[in-house]
């Protein structure tokens, strides 16, 4: 079975119409998104991005909220995985907490180490085949380098991944570059398609707020696949969908 897969940090739906049109055009089977938000945590339009995408695309989906607004559960920030209705969710979604959930009055601006983070694990089935899909948003910091708090959080996910059955796809915004020890540790578990395809930048030079990064930019977004998965195609998306570049691949399981 061949599947089309999209990885994208959606930047709170800043270019939501463009994202919807792109997904409809390419007919993806499975989509991992980070920075899905709603209410006051959506600084661009205050839509509930998760519900809007489900309605517009006709996909099934699961959302994990890393944080919600204090006394305002409609305001949230998290990760979402969408999949075509032809898939079944085999088990209840699993949430791997890398930094515990909190309620906040507003999104923190500079307190990087306390920002909540998690990963979402779904087990999907179709045509008697099973695929594990893990959607992660790792710790951010002022630089894309290893920091003790980043390593500690990443190690929680690494230890979890050691017990995930193959086949699996892991993707996300890792906020660190390929030369980091964090990425090298993940590389011991699975194929890093970003590195295999010599992709050196996954940030959008047209819209990213830190213009000093360009050129050459930074690679901080990744798709990993277990060794038993065949990869037919992989590319970075040039269309403006976010301040990150989307990554898409076709895999065979």
C-alpha cells in the first residue's frame, strides 16, 4: 500500500486557506501538523484550526493540546494528526508528555524551558495493514543547538520510540539541526529522510521572522521511517504554507 504523507508546522494557521488548498490538491493520506491552535492562542484569526481543518478537508483527526487557556479551554496550542476516513484508529491515542501540560493565561514568550511539549501516537489500520504514526513538537530555544532541557525532553520520546512496533512514521518540528546530538540519537532508531535527502533548510525565507538565518537557513523539521518502509518520494514544499517548509513523502508499507 502506497501512502502520501505530509509534515508541517502550521504556524497557528497563518496561511490556513493555502494549507487547505494544498492538501486538497495533493490528496494526502496522513498529515502531521504542529502549532495547531484556537482562541486567543491563535494570533492570526482565532479560528479553531483543528475543527476548521476537519470540516474543510473531510478527514478524521486527533488533537493533543500541550496547553490551554486558563478558564478558557477554547484557547489551546498543540499537535494534530489527520487521516482519510478509509483508515481506522486501532487504539486510543497515546500522548507522550515531554514537558507536562499546563493552563496558561497567555503563550509564554521567553520561558523556553517550561513550555509544555508532547508527542501524539496513533495506530492506524487499513486493508489489514497497520501503521504507527507519531507526531512530535520538541523543545524550542533561542538557538537550534543542544541544551540540557532539550536533551532531557527528547530522551523521553527516544525511550518511548524504542518500544513502538514497526512499521512507523515519526515526524515533527524538532527545533534542532542535524548536527545536534538529539537528532543523532533519533538517527539510531530509524531512517532520517531529511538527512538522507541532503535537505539543509526547512524554514521559509519569505515569511520567517528571523531574516538573519537566510541564507542558508536551518533544517529543523524531520520525517523518520522505520527500516521496513520503502520510500518512493521525498521533497520540501516550496509553496508558502507557514514559516516552515512542509515535507512530503510517499511510502510503501
